[in-house]
């Protein structure tokens, strides 16, 4: 049960905090070898932790998201020029706040930038303490399990032994599953949104195309480009490859109607002849202003190598999920999703039921595709409040 809380401050004007792990006696051991004896996680919190420390909800952001889930934050130290104006509003602001799905009058919400990211957490853009220079391509490969382990260190720092809930959408859902199965005693409710149990073949192909796009750009320089420079054309192409899976075809066509044709792309003879082309070109150009290519590759790599069973050192999926029988899962499907197809949630729900895990499955009917989890809080709020606060589902 959620304990009685102190009155929170509304999550309007917020700032990023920094957890710095410097305990060399407890280095973070990475899944494929090596350690990080020092690392930093950028994170934000909303609401107040109750006296029993029992009302915490950990939110994992999607692939290119940030720790800034709610409120207004115009600047984050250490992010260089990557914290653009579009970052100022929290990416889940419609979900987090007083009276919202994640109600900050009763819950304490935590969201941290991934290890390997570029918004204040240790990653390729961070200074390597051994050299005093940015890690760049020398930042070690990380796995989904490593990202989770780093955030468990953050929970320890905050004195939170057990989460009221963990949630995440897209690859944030993969992280939620990793935490739930690898630390089953540390969470009561698990809410994967538009996610799956594995990396599908289609996702692997799309991710591989994005890797190729970045690494084929001459400005990539094998990952040794200077800060503020780098493979902007390749990164923009990678974003366009991914973006077409975020939005349903109907919504893509609708958004493209508002685009103004810009004539000829800067990379050849082809003359654009449809607004959807101009729209996609704009999405790529906008993205490269706010993200680092090496960070993008590290997160893609973690997704490509994701193996829920192996990373939990389990024998098989049924025995792994059986660890979660004391938890309650709420699984969301978006019926128009082409990034994490509804079949992936069907497979998840079936596996959870076979393992004896309590699970509720909700299908959201939306014309917005994968991005529905960002844009349409009204479809999710009643179900989230029911599992988080025990309110009757309406």
C-alpha cells in the first residue's frame, strides 16, 4: 500500500540532480567485461518520498529520451549544446503531476538518463577520468542489465529498498522487465508500455540500418570526431529510419500536410515531390542538434544484444518470469504500433500467465502509432491510477 505522503511541490519548474558514484570498492561491473569505478547519473524527481520510503515509482525513458520527464527545465549542466529548446518541457508531462496518472500528491517519481546517454549521465560525451578527454568511441559497450544496475545504485543512494512500481515505454519497457526479473524483491508493480520480451528480427534490421547510416558517414571518423562535430548526415538518416516506426502511416500523412516543401535535399540530384519527404528531412535535421552519435550507437547496441534470460543468468523464460509471481503486471498495447507490434505484448502476456504472474492487459486504440504513449495520457491514466493508487477503473 502507498503510505501517507507529505504535500508535494507541483512539478513545474524543475532541475536535474546528479548522483555521482565514486566508491571504488564497489565498481559497476559491466555485463561483457570491465568496470566503471566512477560514474554519474543525471536524474529528476517529482513529488515527495513518504516516511516509509514506499511510494517510489521508477520511470525508464525511451531510447532518445532524457531524465526530464515532467515540468519545465531550460538548461542542464554538462550537456553542451545538446539541451535544445525542445528539451525544456518534460517528455511525459501529461502523465506526471498532481491529479495525473502518476500523481505527485501521493507518489514519488524518479527518472534517470541512461548510462551511456548524453544528457548528464556518464557516456561517450563525458570526460574520461583516466585521460581528461571525452570518452568518445572509447566509452565501453553497455547492456540493458548495466543500465538497470546503475539505476539500482541510484535507488540505494536514495534509500529506496523497494519500488512501488517501475514503468517504461518502448525500450524503457525492456529495462522495466530487466529490473523486475533481476531484482524481483525490489518492485511490486511492473508496467511495460508498447514493449516486448525480446529484440525482434525487424527491430534488428532497422537498428542495423541505423548503425550503418552513422558509421558510413565520413565525418564519423571511427567514432573519434570532436565534440560539437560528427556524422550529422548519418545521424539524421538514422533518425529518419527509426522515426517512420514511431508514427502510424495515417498520422505521418497528417503531420506531413503541415510541412512546407524545401526543394532539393543537400545530398544529390533528387528533387523532393511530396510533403512527407520534407517532414522526414526536418525530423532528422532537428534530431542531430540534440543527440550524440556515439551515445546513439551505445544505446542501439544495448538494444541489439538484449537477452532477458541470459542477462538474468536464468535457465529459461518460464523459470525467469516465475520470480515475478508476487508482482502485478500491467501491460499496454497500442493497436497501431509498428515499432513494438501488438504481437509482442501478446507473447509477453501469454508467457506471464503461464508463469503464474498476475497480469492485466490493456489495448489502446489509437491512430498515432508508437508515439501514443507520449501524446495521449487520457487512454492510459485510468488504468495507471488503478494499479498505482487502487482507484476504480473507469
